């Protein structure tokens, strides 16, 4: 019989948050039309220690396309923008 351990772990966040109010005050660094590209840029920012996320106002289509925004916490926009310009 299998046991499931529900305590101590966080729920896995979706790669692109849709309509998530936690990111309402974050600043947009760039926008993309496909999930793979947006996630790659988000991951680059995270590798440099910038707290970045991908968000969308509406659900993506079945191919992962839509209006996707890479956002960073208020105050990290300048650093994030500098990193992206130099990649």
C-alpha cells in the first residue's frame, strides 16, 4: 500500500501563471508569444539571482502561445533589464 506525503511540500507552480494576483505589482521586463521562449528568458534571469516569473492575462492555446510577460519584483527592473540587454 502506498502512502502519500502531503506535508512539507509546496504545490508545484505552473510555468506561466495566468491571472495570478501575486504578480500584479511586479514590473514587466519583456513579453513573448510562446511559452518556451518566455521560460528560457525567465530562467536566465533566475540564474543571475533575479526573482522572475512568467505571467499571462489569459490561458495559452494548446501550443503554448499567447501574450506572456516576464515580470520581476518592483525594484529589480533595472538589473533585470541590464542582464537581458547583455545576453
